[in-house]
């Protein structure tokens, strides 16, 4: 009889561990929001999963069975979203202010999601600098006069800061890709490096193509059968053919399956 109870106990534990192994939990505290929305970012685009109720104190919790390693959008409004990359069994803690979700969120308990959060913070800092440069340029244009020598000097200064900011962000993105090319998070960084929309990445020149090759090599080793890897490979193969033909690589939609 004792052996029977022991067997049942082991069986229950195994079932519980298997259930936990294919799920992840997202929880935390979000102020100024009554509802959060969770979407899966599939190779074909965002797929709505569910709405998550936020308690009056800001707490929320949601567990989801993840079909395969992939990305998730979490947001309180349509355009203000963050990208998460949970692993099986993780408890992803996301705290934020719903009025500026992307600009205030933090992540714990999910290494790849934390990497994407760090990258988002770097991106936000760059956007703030560019916005300030735009305001400064407008003020200089108004006070110094468009076309004057003084304005040209001021414009050269703002252009220099803009270029330095761009190169700093690009260098960070390239280091990220070099260090994490075998992780799905590298796809998001690669996309944002060329256009700030994960669904519409572009290759601006042949010199940039090596980054796509590096990410594909890493993902093919670590996640060869993942739908994101398979879809990405189709797109890179297409770009490789264009590159070899001598045509200019530009405006290639990496979510386009042939």
C-alpha cells in the first residue's frame, strides 16, 4: 500500500512539473491601468491572446501555455507595448505605469526579456536625444534665421550630436547581436536597428547584410526548427539571392513568406 501511495505521489509531481514546464506566468504591478493585453508575436504578425484584469492596487497575474519559444507583446494601450521573450517555467515580473508603459516598465525573472528591456531603455534614451535635437534645431532656425552662417554652424553641431547618438545605438545593437545571436531576442534588436517596428525590418545596404547572416547562423544552431528561425531563413535566403545578383537590398519584409 505504501508503494502505491508513493507511486501516485510521484505521478502527481511529474504531471505538475510537466504542466509547469510548458507554461510561463506574467505578473507584477501596473499603475493607471485597468486592463492589460497580451499578444503573441508570430512570424505572420501579432495574434491576440487575452486581456488581463488589473486589480485596484495595480496587481495582476496571468499564466499561459506557450506553444513554442516565441515573443509576446504586453500593453495597456494599442501602440504603447513592450516585447517579452519568456522561457518555459519562468515567472516574468513586469512593473510599469500604464500611461507610459514602454518608458517606465521593468522586468525580472526572464533573462531574455530583461535583455530586451535594457535595449528598449537604450532606444528610449536615443529617441529623447533626437527629440531634443529637433526642438533645438527649430529654435535655432527661428532665432538665427534659416540659411544664415550662424544657423549653419548650429546645425552642424546638432547634426554631429545626432550622428554620434545614432552610431552609439548602432554599436550597442551590433554588440548585442554578436553576444546573443543564438537567442530569439537578437531578432528584435536586428529589426529595431533598421526600423523601429519589429514587423517591418529593412536592410539598408549590402554592408548590413552580415548581421542578418550572423543572427541566422546563431538561431540555426540553437533553435533550428523554431517558426521564427524558419521564417527568418526564408527571408535571408531571398535577400542573399538579391545580394548575389548585384541589386540593391532595400525594403525587404522579413515577415513575407514565399
